[in-house]
């Protein structure tokens, strides 16, 4: 699985003109399931995500996690993160999980996140989403289980 983390001071997702998810300070996380990913991959990615130190401590060093600061999580499904861009001028999405598997793993990821973290908002799988954010830093990191 892949997660693109962006440290934000605020972020939101709008579908059909309605805000369906919004957070203040925390992480906007674009989440992608790849072919052959399992719940074990989702668990490993979530564990790393919740402990990943991207927030400043009193000395300004990145020593605090989203858990440490009790920040928000905005989880947004984003299958295009799995794009194969090695050749040509059009991406191939062969590495991405099939839609049914992607939905199952994203739903599982969200369910587990809600069990382990206080503030979890989401985008909508398969929807045309408008995502807005104020990237704080900017700070952006790519996390991936089983890098292919």
C-alpha cells in the first residue's frame, strides 16, 4: 500500500458541492492499495503513519507524530498513486488494486484508523473529489509497504 502524507494546517474534501471531510492541523493522507496488498499491508502502513514523526517539537525538530499532537487525519482514496509512469506519456494503472479490492482495503484502513486515532475524516472512494489543503512547511512524505 502507498500513503502520501502531507502535513497540513487545514484540509477538506468536497463531493458534489458538499464538504464530506475536513480537519484542522494534522495529516492529509492520500491512500492507495496496490495489486496483491492485504489487510496486513494496511495494518503495517497505518502503524507507521500514526507513529511517523513529521511535527515539530519545542526545538523545531520533527520529533512528534500525529498521535503525539492529537492532530486530525483526513484519509483520501487515490488509486493514481500506483501509476506506472516508466514509459510513454500516459500512465498505466496496472499496479493498482482492482476497484473492489481497493474499496475493501481503503474501508479497512479507515476502520482501523478510527479504532486507533481520535479524529479521522475521509474522502469518498470512487467519487470525483475536490481536495483542498494548506500544506504546512511544505512537508510531504511517501510511505509504501512492499515497495515494488
